[in-house]
C-alpha cells in the first residue's frame, strides 16, 4: 500500500509539472491568493534553493542510493510501523518525482511560489512538498519511539 502512495505522489507531481510546462511561459506567474500563493513557472538545475547547480551526476547517484535505502527500510525495518512506512513512502515519491525531472529534463520544474509575510519563499513543487512532509513524519516517528523507549526504561 505504501508503494501506491509513492506512485500516487509521483503521478501527481509529474502531472502538475506537465501542466505548468505545457500551459505557462517560463517566469509567468498566476496569483491564487494575492500576496500569499502564486503558480509561477520556474526551473531549477540544482538542489534545494539552487545549490550545486549543474551537478546532475551527483544528483543521479545520491537519488539512486536514497531510493535503494528507502526500499530496503520499507522492506526490512518499517514493517508494522505505519507512520514510519508513510514517511518513507512520501520521501520515496518525492525523490522519484524530482529524479524523473533531472533525468529527462536536466532540470526540475518548480511552480509553487509562496510569500510568508513579506518573505518570498523559494519556489517548490509537489515532490519537494512530499519530501518535506516525509521528513517531518519521520521526525514524529523518531520522537514517538524515543518516548516509548524512555517509558519502557522507567517501568
């Protein structure tokens, strides 16, 4: 089931990116909620915030390793831990979504442009969101496990 969540996230990510590429000019911006959320056609040839721009070979290697490790953990260490499985599914879907862009486009399509108060947050996409949610869920899982371990030590 968790692989289906990852597949759904990849499909949603790729569909939204395709819609942006097909229907918007690079740099074009459509306001959704004025002064807060815009759909802005943007490309990123690096990692988060454009770091390591042009290092595609590095992203290929890292992403393949990440995918293999996530599948290993889903199969060997996450059984019976629903939140851990869900976090890994989100990370897997996000990693594959951006990997597809890098592999076929040689850049990542970003389009969600948010302003938090007056700060223009870096433009991101569904895959980036999935990665972020997955990491947050993993932290929650780790905190839950630490609390449970401490509770067992006190008994």
